[in-house]
C-alpha cells in the first residue's frame, strides 16, 4: 500500500506541478546517447505519455504481484497412508486487519483446533507450519481446490484441499431437532461415587404407560455418550430410532470423557460393569 501511495505522489509531482514545473522540458525533454552516435529526443507531450505509461504499468504490477489473499472457511482433504485414509480439515478465518488465521483438525484421531501459523497466503499459493506436530503444508490455490504437499518428520504426502461440506450434508443420518420425543441431558452416580453425564431419550407416550428401555454401553476405549467416531454418532442414531418406535434409552459418557468424572485408564472390567448397572438402576 505504501508503494502505491508513492506512485500517486510521483504522479502528482510531475503532472500537477506541486513541487516543480516542467519548464526544463519545453524544447527538449531528455537526450540519450548510446555508442556515441544515437540520439533520442522527445517533446514535452511525448515525455508525459511515457511517464503516464510507466506509472500505469507500475501500479498494475503492484496491484497483482504478490497480492495478499485471505482464505476463509473450512478446507478438507485426505492423506493417503498406505491403505489408510486420514482426513484433515484446515479452518481459515480472516482478522479485521486482513491477517489470516488457521487451525487444523484430524477428526479420525479426535484432534481439534491444532494451531497453524500462516507463513504466507497470496492469490495463488499458501504456506503453513504446524509446530505442535512438527508438520508443514504448502499448496497452490486454483479455483475451488488447493493442490499441495503435507510434510511431517521428513516424509512428504500429496494433499489436495477443497471447501468442506457442512456436516449436515456429510452425516445426514445424524438426528436433528425438532424431535418427536424428549431428549434430556441428565446424570447418574455410580457405586464408587463417579458422576456419569448422560442423555435420557423418552418417547412422547411414556407418561401414559410403562415402556421398554435400554442402556447403551460403549465398546473398548473412552467414548462419549454418542459413541462418536469419525464424526459419526451411532448411539444418537440408535436412540432416535428407538424413541420413534416407543422405546426409551439411556446413553452416557465413559469415565473421564465428556461430562463424566473418573479415570478411564484406572478402571477395570468390573468397574465398567458397575457403571452399566448404575445406569440400569437409574430407570428404577
């Protein structure tokens, strides 16, 4: 921007005669001699035309060369690691001063909001460093795709990014309100005093009669009440189906996950059994 201002000032000085006039160019603008015998003589009008052209070319060059470019929104791609596909999502946002910020998500690894430094972001290319994981990304921007390379620990992986599709479109099976049943955020206490965050789903006809109910228990590893994995929420989908068919359900966060207290690493199979029994007793 400062260079552009400089161009304007030069233009005003020359053509508006703010600091000096063109009197010295009345009859002869300038003389260039090359090899001792070549003369080039320009009149004042020709001189003005040349300078105007130079100013215009310089202004255009400054406008388009290395122009700062702000990416916005989420961009998704997949790293191919042998037979494994690892999705990565870069979230870009623009600050009021034009600076671009970025964070990285690795949904399949449960990693979110990893800070990424935008080294540069111009109209046709971008470079990022993700110091927290010792990685970097460089790419060329073209239309609705960024074609680039992801580097980590000496390895390079091709990574193409495209605008992320809203999760509602990628996971259409995930239940969305309004629901034809009650979904209540609740909690219950286990035998050892651990508080388990949970969701109780009750069909609308539950008040008028006794209804069947189930307690959902996750598999191995700490998981939240929806048993969320790769942005899929199978327990939420099952609870939705059951409620629509007259069956209540209780699903809860594993110890040390979500809103549940406790430590999943120190728990045993008997501990998990007691957690499930406590959930069953919650219905009593």
